C-alpha cells in the first residue's frame, strides 16, 4: 500500500460519510500499522493526511472553480483524492507528474474510468492555470478571508478577533497552522530543570528553560529524538501553556492540594514536584481509565497522591476535607489547542462554549467549597472562549466570597485587564489557555 493510499484512508477515517469519525492520530497509527510503511513513507503519509485535514477549507476554495457544485454529488472518496492532490501541489515540493499520475490511479482504483478522467482533467487544468492564493478583495468580510486563507471556521476567527483584537488576529490564524511549540516538564523530585537542560543539550537536543514556568523546558530542536529516549521518571511531554496553571497555583511544601480534574496527571505530577515529598495531594477524575493511568505514572515518577475516581461535583466526595489550594482544570471545548490536532477545528462548534459553561460553573461552585478560608483556587481551561473563561469566573465572583489573587511576575506578559492570565493560541507556537487565580475569604 502506498503512502498516498494510506493518507486517503486516514482522511476518510476522519471524515466518513456517516458517523463522527476517528481522530487523526488514531487513524494514522492504525493505517500505518496496516500498511507496514517504512519511516520515510510514514512521514510522507503523515504530512499529506494531516495537511489535507487541516487545510480542508482552503483546498475546497482552490477546487471550487474546477468542480463547482459537483463537489456535493461526486463520490466522497473522489473529492478527498482531489483534496489530497491539491494539498500536495499547493503546499509541498511535489513532483507534479507523480502527484497527478498517482492521484488518477487512486481515482481509478476507488471509482471508475470517468472519475479518473475527471481527476486528471481538474489537476492538469489547475497546474496550467496556476490559481493565486486567496486575497482580501474576493471576500465580503475579513473573517471569511482569514478563515479561507488559513483554513479555519469563520466563527472561530471572529471569536479570536473579539478576544485578542484585529491587530493580532492574522498572526494567531497563521500561528495555529505552524508546528506547535514542543516542551517537556522536568520531574523536580529527581532532576532540576537546569540539569536536565544541560543533559539534553549535551545529547544534541536543543532545550532551553522556560521564562514562564519553573519546570518547563522548551525544545527548539530534536523533539523526535527526545521521544525515542526513555524518560526514566525524569521528564514528561507537556506544553508550556498547560504548565502555567501550576505556576499560578504556587503550591508550597507541606500544603494540602486538590487536583479536581486530574486527567492524565501532568499537572498532578508537576504539583507533586513542588510539594517536594511533603504535604498531601489528592487527585479526582471521573474517568476510571485516567485514574488508573495516573496511579501508574505516580509510581513511575516517584510521587505520592491519593487518587479518587469520582465526579468532583458529587457532594459526598471529600465531604469533610478542606484544602489549601485547588487546581480545577475544567473540561472545555479545547479551542485553544486546535493547532495540535488537525481535525479539531472541524469537529468543534460555535455553541460549545455556551454548552460547556454549565458544567464548568458547577465544578467551580463545588470545588470552591473545599477550600480553607484564605486558600486559593486556580480555574483553567484550554480555551480562549470568554463563555468558558472570564464569564464563568465573573458569575462566580458575583455571588461567592472570593476575589482575584495576585499573579506571579513571570506570567505578567499574559495578564489581562481583569487580572487573569490569557495565552493566545499560535503565538510563538503556544497553546491557547485561560487561567484565573481566586482567593477565598477576602
């Protein structure tokens, strides 16, 4: 099976004719194993599949003059073959002859002679005419233009413009299409970040200490090589933006800490490092599988914590226990991390923020009752949608005895006028996050 065939099957897995479809990473892993591709062909299949998934709106804009309304009546597989070929011709250093011939062969294999002829005609005409990229004068609104140019839903572009301003909007749209920033977190129970950075640089992996997070190392070069190394309980992959939540929480040795939606446990391990083997850490998550995985990771990294598989809003959970600090990394739309998952921008809906805010408010209300007077809760979402961020916090503050707390100086570059921390997606390769530090009894 060729790399192009694998890429086609991945795209069809992600966008099936019926049903929700698989995630791109899951589909790619399955199809590569099925085809037994070597490293070079796997890399090509990955670029082709991920690029075609991500740039779907832009590719359809290029194809529109050549297939028009036929796009809705042609077999879905034929349209995906045209998208794959258009991506290869417009966004890679393609061998044009090979791209066209292989695409025609795919169309013939998955259809009939007429469809193969259509693919051949469309691609050769496109090569001959060399269409220009989208320009502002062709669109009614700036949001539609940027959404088409950078292959993003118009509603998401509009939301980012409202939150971050028009002056940063195109930089954000472009940024989420670039390779995301790579970073790891040092396990301070076994190694200091500076020591780990020296070790990695000595091995040819270019790493620098984060200016914003004590434990984070930003990997400028060599991330693929790093993934082949055994962490040996010394580091784990975690984005710099994600790790900012624990910086804002500022857990201290000897304290009692609650990680209310602990998930896979990256932040829990980070908190454990800050506790330096003292105090108490309790991790709650409703997903039993994630709790079991966290238990294994705690052992692997030499950390200790109580783990509970439960809904953090359940009043019977931790009924009589109080904490110095609570981290609530609430389930959210994930709109801040669309740059990491090529299909994410097409799977999300403009209504997600409003829908999820209901559960987020319930979680914030429930966990806030677990804090000592004078304690702190950090509310975090990997979304920059105000409905999931500042609006949830403002409604909470309007009726509870909490106030915004001080933000560490290292995070001041991301400080909002309200006193929260907001990280723009795509800028310097970072994920988009919203954080609020809320102090009790003030």
